[in-house]
C-alpha cells in the first residue's frame, strides 16, 4: 500500500502544480484538503479541480465559523496588529487550516503533510510550527524548498506543459491570499517600492475616489469584547464579518500599503484589504478606551504588540499565546456596549459610545466642581510628581558649577606656571 500525503490545497497556481509534481517524484497517494475560511471561491470547482489534477481524494470543508470564533475574535479582543498596522489576515487563518490538515492526516493515516509555501515566505513557518505543535510525528514535504522551479514564471510554464488550468499569467502575476477577514496582494509591480499601487489590485474595497459620496453610520454592539450585533441586529460571527466587509468596502475603508519585516529576515511589500476588520478594531478600541482603566489599558497595549508578533510568527499554539489570552479575557469583562462610527471616503469618526460600564464620569471630568476632585489638590500632587525633576535639576546644576570651578582652578594654575 502506498504512503499518503495530505496536501494543503487551494486550487491556485502553486498547489495546482504540486499534485502532478508529487506523483512524478514520490510513489505516494495525494489527498487534497481545502479548508474554506471564507475565500469566496466555488468550492465545488476546487474539489473537482483537485481530483482532475491527480488527487485520489479531496476534502473541502467550511471552517469559517471556527476561523472567526477561535482566532479572529481573540485578535479583536487583544487588538493585535503586526508592526502596528497589519491586521494579520493571512496569519490568523493558518492555525485553523493547519488543524484541519492534521485532522485529515489522522483520519487517512497519512504520515506526510505537503504545503505550497515558498522558501522565502512566512507561511512555511506558520504551517510547520502549527503542525509540529499539533502532531510532531508528521513529516513535511515543501516542494518550493526541493524542486527546480525557482519563480512564479517557472510555475506558470510547468502548469502550461502539464495542461493544468490556471488564472495567473505572466502579465498578471500577483500573489493573492483571500479569506473572510482580508485579501492580500503581493508581487508583480508592487515589488518595486517606487511604484504607486494601482486601483486594479483591489479585489474587495472601492478606491476612495470611487467610494460613496454620502457618509454612513454603523453601530456595533460588543459583549465582553466580542461583537454580537451590527446596527442593532443580532448576527452570527460569520455574518458580522460579512456585513461589515460590505459596509466598509463601499466606503474604501481598510486598505493599507505596507512594507513589513518578514519572519524569515527580509522585507516585503503588500496591499491589504480588511474593511470589516478595520471597523471592528476601531469600534473595539473606542469602547475599550471608555471602559478599561489606565494601567490595564497601557499594559494591554504592550501585550497586544507581543500577541501580534506571536500570531505573525506562527506561534498560535504556543503556551505564551494561551497565557496572554487569560490576561486579555480578564481585561474584557467590562468591555460591553455599543459604538457608533461614521464612515466616509476611507475615514472613520467616533459618533457615540453607549455603555453602562464607562469609567468616564462627566461630573468628575468636566471643568466644574466635583465632590471627588478639588482643584486645590492638584498643587500638592504636582509638587510630589515634579520632585524627582527638581532634584535632578538641582543636582545637575551643582555638578556643572563644580566642573566650572575645576576648570577655573586649572586656568589659574596654568597662569601661575607661566
């Protein structure tokens, strides 16, 4: 009986040529697995294409609900961003896909898992780190680190020689990753930093020049940091993302063009479209600003940076990420209420916070009198707060005066010597 390999299959250029390549170079049975994380493709066509390309069996399963509840919602609560900008659309999907690959490998008795990630990318690390955490006995086959194909142009030629239908051409050579949360576009003319990216790269969002001419308000309700309603309508986790994607996209919300530091050591440039996610992060941030105390908020901001790095680096299944989650969950106990946001031409504006958990108190924060705060108390507070600065200044002045005296003594001594 032949050994089996589970292939992370998308139906795109790389994974389409991997099936015949595996069959040519390994005496092995290929089982294609496509995890639907909301990439809006015809899954029936993906299934048929896998079999026609030579896979003995294909799994096409919808894991979009798990994608939202198990990774996206946790990232929102943490407000995790990589390098302060990237909302981790690709990174967040990888742990869910990896889990599906391992589950199928166990069902099929496969000893190998194969992926189509390039040797220069982050995804190879993310997949293999997750697989190692879930089942370290599974061996990895990574064709891009083995075969003679060196570029996407070479991959296109291989596909054409083997009569594999593909949509990518040498003229439109962008690498696109799409899921419910985002769409990323890399490669082609984008690789040249001097080039302004063109509007034709957008797959989801309208360019701001073509966005709606009228502003729109959207209201999001959160329960302990988790979004549950949009415009006062209760929706499922997947429906919330879809609804906000549609709303944000028509207003040109959520497009970023960034140069990021890849895990493998190089910089890369990508265009990311995350309309719904950008709105959700903004809404959560606004609500948290009113409901989380200063020390917890400031410490959480530092933790969020690390959380984003862990996700980006493929360490979702690490003890540190799980431990940080425990802290994040505690901070979210009072992050409940609704936030209204005004959307217009790529911009967002806070338009109202509605919560019974706000730490903001108008009677204290206003310029008027308050039983809890006497303006006169500020004098003593400022005296104590500025005491270290005063001491340091006095000390510096004394040191400077001593230094001047020494220099003067030296000058006098020189004059006497002369």
